[in-house]
C-alpha cells in the first residue's frame, strides 16, 4: 500500500467502484494479439474497452460516480438530474448510466464535437446543450446550471469517483496478466491514466505505466512540464477524444498522473492514422484515434518492447466513417513518401 499517492483516491475506492459498476459496465476481454506479438517479438494484449455498451471505458467512471451519489444522497437529491460537458464519450457514458439508474441527464457539448457523437447522446435520451466553441465554454455552462437548476455535475476526469471507476480496468488487466511489464493508455484529462497508475503503483509496481498524448494541443503534457495546470489551444485531431484541457483548477489528475506515470510520449497525426489502419486491417477492429495511440507510440518512437508482456488499452470505438476515411488517406499519403 502506498498512502502517499496524491489525487484523493485509494485502492479501496477502486475495489468499491468495481462492485458498484458491475451491473452497468462490462469486464471487457483482454485479447492476445498474435500479429502484434510477432511483429514486436513480445506478448501484446489488447484491453477491449471498445466493447463497452457505450463504446468506451468512460462508462466505468460515470457509472461509479452516479451510483455513488445515489447511494449517498438518494434519488430525491438527484431529481434535477446530472449534467456534464464532454467531447463525446463521457457525455455518452453519463447519459447511459443515468438512464440505467433512472435519473435525467443533460450534456453540454462544444461545436468541436462531431455530429455522430451528438446524435448518439441524444439517442440515449439525454438533453444535449450546444454551447460555445471550446471545452472550457461547455464547462462554464455546466457551472451555471448547477447553480441555477440544482443539477449535479459529473466531471469527465478530475474527481476521485471518476478516477476510481476508470481504475477498475487496471484491476481486470492485472488479474488476467499478473506479470505485466508495460501498460499503454491514451492521456488527456488523466482520469484513465491516473486510475491505471494508482492501481499499478500499489499492486504491481514493476509494471511501467505509459501515457500517450497528442503532439499538438496536449494540455497535460504542458501542465506536467509547467508543474501546474496550463491551457493550450485546441487543435482538431483524428484522436478527438484526447482534445480539451485539464481544467485550470485541476485538483486530482495532474498530481496523480505526475506521481504514477513512468513514461510519456506524444504522437503525430500520421502515426495515429497508421495505427488506426493497422488495427482495422490486422485486428479487424474499427477504433477511434484515441484508442490507437499506444500502438502509434510504439511504432513512431520505436519503443523497445521485445521480450516484454504489454497491454494496450483500446479505449473506444466512437469514430465517424469520414474520420476513418481521413485516417486512411493520411496513411496512404504517408506510405507514398
Ligand atoms: C476520454 C478518453 C481518453 C482519455 O481519457 P482521460 O481520462 O481524459 O485522460 C482516451 N480514449 C478515449 C476513447 C476517451 O474517450
């Protein structure tokens, strides 16, 4: 046990989350990849979070937080419903979990969020509120409504219950592969990486925790360098789920990621495109860019994984076909050079 870890989350919180979310989020398969294992002379395992009912791991954190609020306050306090701002997958997860638990949900989305993700959230019965041109403006709308309407905010990453929920996937990985050498996960706000890091540092300190961010617009990268939360301009990416800031008032994930992440890489769009195409071609899995960044990092930075047992978190599958076409074109142009 390591009581020194910052972030306000304990291993006990992750175990509790696991019990709470059992009815709503799946224990997804950890599938061996013969192709990638051979290609890198390693044992490569794929954690298939793309198979969650909402298509991404975010269902873990959202389910944990909403279920915990219900336990703590009862349905009366949650009558006005829950509200969130999200680049897509978190909003979808909140909508799904709220519906499952019988609570109304509102999702505030900036104009950057692609139409397919908006439609998916509306289809889940949530009220969608289009507000502003950035994630930050969407967050402001959430704050307004919390005050004016008494709705309860479900933050996308910076909350102990969210981090604990995401951490449950690391428990599952370790149960299946206790000798794991490395785990790769996409890193944006840090709920996912923080949850994984928290579990690994305490249950399997030998496992190297690797975070992968975008080359451009990676707020976490610059915040770690600055030693405090900073905001950077958002840029469109094939991995749109990795866009957005970490919140200038970040309280949990920055410190936790800083304390538990062993290596950090950035990946350019061409590498993400190539990894997306490889995963479709070889694994027959259609994934969003954010889910492909682990493989993109291994390829782009030639990370030595030979002889190692490695898990890649395939974090989600919410990709529009036009976006995938863009990835294919980018990959084809890159291959021509
Ligand atoms: C949210 C998300 C991430 C990054 O998770 P953070 O907790 O924000 O770091 C990675 N992949 C997918 C598919 C996501 O939806």
